[in-house]
C-alpha cells in the first residue's frame, strides 16, 4: 500500500465524514479504508482520527496533518497538470503573511486582480507584525521588509524601500530640528516594540551605525507610532511607503537625511522547497509586476 494512497484515503474520510462514505466513493468495502487509516497512523506513530460507530473527529495532530495533506495533494495535482499542459490553471489554497500596515496598503488591494486572473485559487492573508515561522504556521509565502539574515529562506526581491526619521512640524517647532545623530539624545523617539533596545540604524561615512534611542512612548504597532508622530509626540523611524503621502502633504518632515538609513527592501520569502507551487510563483510575479509599474511608489 503506497503512502500516497494512505494520504488520499485520510483526506477522503475527513472530507466525506465517514469510512463508509469514503468506501462507497472508491467502490471498496469499509474494512479496506479502515486498514489504510490504521497503516497510516501506525507508520506515523500518531493518532489522527477518533473513530466511533457513529462519527469521526480529528485529533489536534490530525487537524494539522490534514491541512498539510491538502497542500501536498494539491501541489501534486498542480505539478502533474503543469507537466501535462503548459497552460494549466493554477489552483489550491494560497496562505500569505505580511506586516499589518504594509499588507493593508500594498498586498490586500492587489488580491482581487490576482484572483480575476486565477479564479481557482483560494487565499488566506494573515496580517501581523509578528515574525511568522513559515513551516510551523504553514505559510506558503511571507512578505518581509528587512535585511533577511535568515539564510534558510528563499527570498525574491520585490521592491526597494528607504527608512527615514520623521516628525510633525509642530514637534520640530517646539523641540528643534536635530542636525546630527547626537541630537537624538535630546528628543523623544517613538519606537516600535523593543527597538529602543535594538536602536535605529544610520549610515555615517559609508559605515553603518546603530544608535540607541530613548523616549517615553513605544508600541508594537507601526500604525500607532505613525499616528503619534502626526500628533507631534516625537520623532519616529519609518519606511517611506508608510509616510510618503504625509511628507508630500507637509504633515510630516524628514530630518537627518544626510545620514540616510540603509535600504530595507521588500521581499517575498518561501521556505526551502524542491517544488514551488504555481500559485505561489504566480502571486510573487503578480506583486513584482504591480510594484514595478511606473509611478507606483511615487
């Protein structure tokens, strides 16, 4: 009995709700379905299903394994279709993750146009500023804005991104405009989560300098820091994609521009996998095309 057949039987039983229904679909006796499930659980050493004469239910391990099986079988079907036909339609469940603020502005708005091109794909978008574990959280593709020190991930560069220090004109009028990095010691710096201890990064004479900052306010939500800056509560270190419109309209002003921060590019990252599902590849290409459009970031 092949391992693949065991996975297919397991998914069929869960989808149909009973061993007998799965047996009728395959035109076999229920005992054969039961033996396949027993062999699968014995091979894994884990109980996947709680079976009674009237019902079945997934264990916690079984629920996680079921999601993995759906993805594996979907990827296999897609791979076979791609080999059989060069213009096969991508399908399946695409699980995405992105930072909350960036995802709201620059990922979610482009989902509709992607689905119009690929109607057989279903998307789950997780917006969170926490760093997701792609394998543990079963994420197909995550958007990251960083220098990507984690070499275990495959990264595709989607767009450039510059970070700047900004403040409201009212704050600068009251507290003065910092001219050199040392001036930050006299200012209220609005920090993201624990970035007060990590510091802000600047470029000085071609070298990167990490500077510790201080302030009375910090928050793990970048949108809150943005709002606090607009209220004149301090300086904050933000990405241009977030504050560009406020700078253009004069609601925020950049300072310390000659110490411009190093680029923190926008990446699409995936876990190391021998086969990248077509739906993932197509979505990454979709974002690259959108972001590369003339004037998108202007």
